[in-house]
């Protein structure tokens, strides 16, 4: 009997295990092509033949390119040499930044920013420099008030805007995709905050897709936070590579994680590339900055020296990342690189990593200028607070090697000051909300009015709702590429707060809000505590904040995300000087539908209530606190296998008891 019951129990347990269908292996962009990739596009003119490199074991069956407005165009493979393909660009291609559609024996893959077609090669390459975006699927939040940046809300105050690295990164890419002052966005590394954060790379990839759909090309390099490059080398680009843009040669070096400098093999590879392109203007991208300081300070000039004659004078100025600390463990690499800078007349080196702005001009004995430009963190909040912010900058390099940093001297009086970047996204923020019914964007723009292209992901059939949109716009076109439907608009974003709503129908559903708990559960009078709560909406929450009503006064506190995309938030309360008070969470969507959750705190009793109201569009409550990216919440139900197993065991237990 025992054996029969045991067999019955095993049968029941296995019958409760759901049958999971075997999923096809995920194909990432770099599983098929080594080059081009989302971070390293092929650059060409119409009618040119370009080289693409295939991964081992991959057989390409078809190639095509498409953008929201142009194409599709079939690409012709005109030659093969090992893993390299010679691919002809059609003569009739309209200049744009294109998604590359690759069909192969591994399956089909869509590569945004795969092919960048120019009308003509530029005489000046206009770069939007971003760095250290540190996108994370978890929480990574800083606080901003105008030009002020703080790592703690207690320093910035209740009027500050919590800015997540994902929102900061999406904002800066949106801005430079709109700007007609740049040609390409270059990200000098630490794309994500943790190399193993698959969701973080997926979030960054969506930002890249929207940027490419808006027509802006991108070049991306690896940082130490992208090391080991398990996902970087599947989603973004190879660890090191090079590409040409007409007269300009861009060489990407890998500073090898915490090693913090390239290997000697890489430098030898770079030298071969430079020798093969003697007529180009060299630009080097490397995550860790070469210089630590100049005789004038962190930023400034180093003049009249040569690595071949004055190395001992130069060496103390070189960063420990490159030279290998006080022991100079990698001095040979540091010296060799500067020799290459002089020998091959490398005009520009772009870096990041230190989360601060440095501009260092090295003028060798022959009078050649070599610019070393290091950018503060664009997305990471863990940086020094003094003379710092969430920044990006423009860097122009001409085909004669001249380098300029536009707008920096006009803003700060010098390009060698503690700040040499522009306040984007510090003063330009875009909060995107993607839902099943549409997409809503809220802009907070304290910088300057801008007009340009914005791409959004929307359901097919969605339209701009003019009743809740207060920006000037023009729909340029829309198209489904891969599994996403993109709409491309020309939008004017004024200074102040504004909204763009694209939806299939007017939103009549109220948000959902509920207070989860406080930490500590029983806050001490006058002491700081946190309020954790859940808030969601079918289209997106425009304003979300917490009010504390005590002693007849009401104070407002901004909502912070507990992860990049989700429905859970918190508010930091500095303390309440009252025995009894009310915590109120307020959520208002883009149509003015309002929901409120309340919790009354007291010495002996605590009560929680939720109430909702629906207002007309003209009555929409506004707030200076930032909304936060929300997504459709997913829930799962668990059936009762434990109960069934318990029932199956009951006869055995009863028999044993008897």
C-alpha cells in the first residue's frame, strides 16, 4: 500500500509540472555579424561597396536596409574573402541611418544603426560626446535642481527631480538625435552599470533603436563596467575595432576592464591600422583617460615637450590607469601610446570613466596639437557633487585636424574650467511611457527650445491626441521594423514642462495606486523614513508624488523608481513633527484621471484608504516632481500543488498515526 501511494504521489507531482515549450535560441546582433553592429555602423555613400564581417559558421542569405522613412533596399553581396563580405550599396539609397536586416542560417536579426548612409563625407565631423551612461535595470538615481546636482535628496531638497540612469540616457540620446548641430553620437563606455545585467543592455538597446529610428548614427565603446563583455559583445560592438568616415579614421581601443589601459597587442594593431590609412585624420576612443593632470591643473595645456626627449617630465602627468600606478607597472604601454600620438599625429582622444570634465591639450615640440577630452558621467549619479552634473558635449574636428568644443567657452568663459560640458540631460529630461494603448512623453526642458526628429514606439493605428498634447509636431511617417512599430515626428520642445501623447483612444481609466509600507514600519517622530508604494496606469502616469499632511500643513515629496522600469516607487520623507499625520500618494495620468491612496499614521492606530477621481483634461494636476518610467505590470498565479501533495500524503500520515 505504501508503495502504491508513493507511486501515486510521484505521478501527481510530475503531472503538476507545467510543460514548457522549448524556445528557439535567442539571436543577438553580434551572433551573426561581427561588423557592422549597433555600436559600430558601416559608413558609406550611395553606390559604394563596403566590407562586412561575418561570424564563424554563419551563412548570410540576404541583406537589406530600411528606416522609418526610406527603403527597404536590398544589398548585393559582390564578393567573399573568408569571413569578409563585399557588399554593394544601391545607387538610389536616400541618406539616413538604417536598420540592417540580416537573414542567415542562424535566423533573422535586425541591427539598428547598422548602415549609415551620407550624402557626402563631412569636412568637419560634429560629435555629440556622451559617456558613462551606466544604464541599469535596478535603481540608480541622482537628484537635480536646475544646474545643481546632488547624490542625496537631502542636499538638493524636496523640489529636486530624481533622475534614473535609464531616463538620463534616453534623454540625452533624444536631445542629440533632435539636434542639427551634430552628425554622430559617440559613447565612450560604461554603457551599463553591471556587465551581467541583461535587462540593462536590453533597455540601452531600446534607446539605441529609437535613436537610429530618428536618423542619428551612433558609435559606442566598451568601459570597465561592460567587462567581461558577455553581453556587450552580443548587443553593442566588438571590444575594439575601427571605422572610417571619409577623411576621418576612428579607432576604438579596449582598456581591458580594471586593467585600465589597452594591451601592447592592441597598440600594435592600432599602428597597423594607422599605417594603412596614412591620409586620414586619426581619432582614438578609449574609456580610461590618458592624462591625470597638466601643469595648469586637471585641465589645461602641456606644451613644448616630446615623449621621445622628455618622458621623465611627462610621466608624472600621466594617469595611473595607463602608467600602472606609482610603480609604473605598465610604463611601456603608456610611453608607446604617446609615441604613437606624436608619430601618427593623432588629433583627438575621447574618454570618460572619471565622472568629471577634463580638457587637456598636448602640444608637442613640433607644434602639433593633440586634444585629450574626457567627459563627466552622462547617466551615473555616483560622481563628485562640486562642479558637476549630468553632462554631454559637442566636439568638432575638421579635415585639417583642427578641434573645437562649441558653446563651452561662451558658457563658462574657458574650455579648461572644472565644467566643460553642456547641461544635457541635466536640464533636458524626457520621461517615456510605453503602454499597450499608446505612448506618452513628458518633457522637462530648462535648457533651450529645440526642434528636431523624435522616434516613438506605438501600437499600429495610434494617433497624436491634440487635446492632451501641447508641443508643436508634424508626423513624418511610421513603419514596422522587426517586431516594433515606429512613428517618426518633427517636434518643437519649448522651455518648461510639456507633453506628447500618441494613443489609439482617449484614456478614461484611472491610475492604480496603493501604499505598501513605510520603513521603518513605525516612523519615529521627527526622524527620516521612506514610503514605498505601487502605481500603474494603462498609458502612463504624468505626475506622481507623495504628500504628508500634518499640523494643518501639506508638504510634497517626489517619487523615485525602485527599478528602471516598473510599478514600484518610494518617497524619502525627512521626518514629521506630529503624533498623527496622513500619508497621501497621488497619481495623475496624461488625461487628468487622478488616483489617491491614503494612510493615516498615529500613535496607536494606522488606517489605509484608496480613493480615485476623474477630472477633465483642463483640470489636470501638475507637479514639478518627475514622473517615472512605468510599464504594464505582470502578475502570475500559483496553483496549489502543495495542497494536492498534502492531500496525497494524508493517508500515509493517518496510517502512521493509527
